[in-house]
C-alpha cells in the first residue's frame, strides 16, 4: 500500500515554480500587512491567509499527486480532479 501512495508523483516544474512564486509573494505581502501596526482584524487576516494557502496547496496536490496520473486512466478520477480544481480550490483561494 505504501508503494502505491508514493508512486506516480509528477515533478511538474512549471506548477511547482508558479506555486513557489505565488506563495512567496503572498507571504511577503502578509508579513508587510501584519507589521504595519494595525491590530484590527489580525486574527481574521491570518485565518484568511491560511485558507488561501490551503487552496493553493490543494490545487498543487491535485496536479502533482498520483491523482494527476490516474486521471489519465480512470474517468471518475478525472471527474474528481476537475471538480476539485473547478470548485473546491477556487472556493478556498477566494
């Protein structure tokens, strides 16, 4: 079972690079926003940033995980990929 979970991961370099750039820019902006000294909504801002980051991570995992590999073989996995990328990840990123 362990071999099944770790096989078929893809090193999709464009997706990994775009993810790293977006995460870095978001965290730099968040750090600047939090260091500006306005304590109003600090906890809510951190919570929103965490949800945003989880949406980005979910989209990346759908692309580079074995789901991406298996979606080329099984139509139901492709449907799961499409639904996740169309509805779940953007809902978190919003």
